[in-house]
C-alpha cells in the first residue's frame, strides 16, 4: 500500500509577486508550535520529539501537550515522524483583548496570506473562558471577517481549481487570545492505513504511545490477541519497520502558500530510505473471525504485513510461550461490569502462566484495578478512552 503522493507546487504561480517574496522570506522563519497530546502522554511525547527531532528549540511540556520553536522543515517532520501527537498547531499571534474592535484589529495584523488562499474553505474554531468576550460564535464571526479582509488587502490568489479546507483556532483565556493555524488537518492518529474499523477501537496514537512505553523489541514476537481492527499490530509494524507514521496520508500544510513541496519530497525520500525489514513476528488474532478479517484488510502494505500472521483464536487457548516477546491487549468493555472484572482477573492468570517475562501493554478501566495490575507490579499511565477513565499498564510480566 505504498502511496505515491502528487505533491502540489503552490508557490510557482506566486514566485514573482509581492506575496511570493514574502513566502520565500518566511520559509526560513522559526515559528512557535504546539503539539496537542492525549492526556497522560506528554512526557512520552517529549521523549519522542527529542529522539526524532533534535533540532527543535525550547522544547517543553505545557498544558495539553508539548511546545517548541520550529522551522517549516521541522513542522513538516513533526507531522510525518511523530506517532503520539494528535495535532501540530502553529502559533500565529498572542495578544490582550477586551472588545471586538481590538480583536478585529489584531487579527488583521496576522499574515494569513502565508497559510490561506483566497478560495480556502476557512473554518474558525473559538473558545473563551474568564474573559470579556464570551460568545464563541460572535468571536468566530468577527475573526472570519478580519481574516477575509486581510486576504483581500494582500491580494491573495485562488489555489488551483478547487478550494481546500483550512482551520484557524482562537483560544481566549483571562482576556489573552492565542491564534493558531492547524498544520495537520485530519487528526494525526488517522494514519491513512485503516479503512475499516470495529466497535470501540483504540486510537493509533494511544497504541503507539503504549508501545513506546512498553520496551517493545521488534526482534522478538509481538502478540495482539484481542486485535479488533488491528490497531496495536499496525503500530507495532510501523515501529518495527522504522516506517514513519505519516507515510500514508496528506496534511493541511500542503495547502498553504508557504508550503515547500521540494522540501517535503526530500524529507519523504530520506525517511523512506530508513525503512527496514524486521525479524520478529506479529501475531494478530481475535476470537471474532470478522475482526481478524477486518484487521487483515487494513494492513495490505507489503512492508508492514509480510511479518504479520492473522488467525482466529481465543486468547485463552494460545499455547505457553518459551521465548521473550511483547503482548498488547485492549479487552472489551461496556458489557457487564462484574463479567469484565472477572475477565481482567483471568487475563492476569493467563499472562503469568503462559507469557512469563513478556513485556506487557494492557488497557483497563481505572475502576477495574486488582492486586496484580497495580503500581506494585507495573507502571500505570492514566488516560481517557471513549469517555472512560483508563490506565495503560506497562512492564514485565512476573
């Protein structure tokens, strides 16, 4: 399922214009950036960013995620390479605001011509708390009006034959406004791999974060015995083959006037050269034949699937393992609480008996903790999935 992207050259038609000169100048600019991270995983995301993007400046944890200063190249790389974030946002402006006149004036100062074409489908998302301006719909209306006024003033052109989606976010807290542009588009957990799903699948970036924290070693076997639509298996295959998470999708930044398609191509080519064959097998199974078939259809890319084995099996019938490996389990919830608690207890007994010394990655509701799946034996990372407070349980099975 290797995807050959049709990179668009947004800049060529603007090259000799005043906007074109401004674009060329700003391609070297360093922007403040915010990466939205699922609750509970900011420390893991910080570690991943340090590992994969060593040129970032001022990298630190902040409320709701991680922040850093980055060039356009690093913004592209952050979207392509990082597996944990949900969104990568460029911070365009920060200012104090007490009335709508100030809001409109400040918005008109922002160089939206670097990020929007005249025919872009602009979505404004506003929120406000403890501020003079409280009505989000009114804020969105004024911001859109000012954005369009700025684009008209700068004589911004249309982009190709069709308009493209673009999202501007404004967050006002205690009368301080922060304006951002979304560089990702679809949330980054949508890898572009899975076409089919099942009930209550775990999101890809949560599965990736779990694997990142579980000491998963691609040289050894990986078991995904309650696979659902195969999310854990797919993320394990990405990590094992050193395939960058953004390989199979497009991003909002490709629709910016500022976008540099030559740079994007160069990054893609370099990252493709890093993809490797891996030794360990990925065993993808489920008691439901339908789930197994769904998982199989989701991972047709030969670089990912050649080491994946799909079979229908009850987890509790899998034989005792003699060699080390990693096992990831996302059990079903929302049936009956007492039945689910018994299932968690039975999973613990099976793991101790047949997966001794394996690395474990398990998701369980906080309310289901028992003596075995506790801080005494494992690391617990709290997170929220489908509105349920959960724990990600990682560590060595003993």
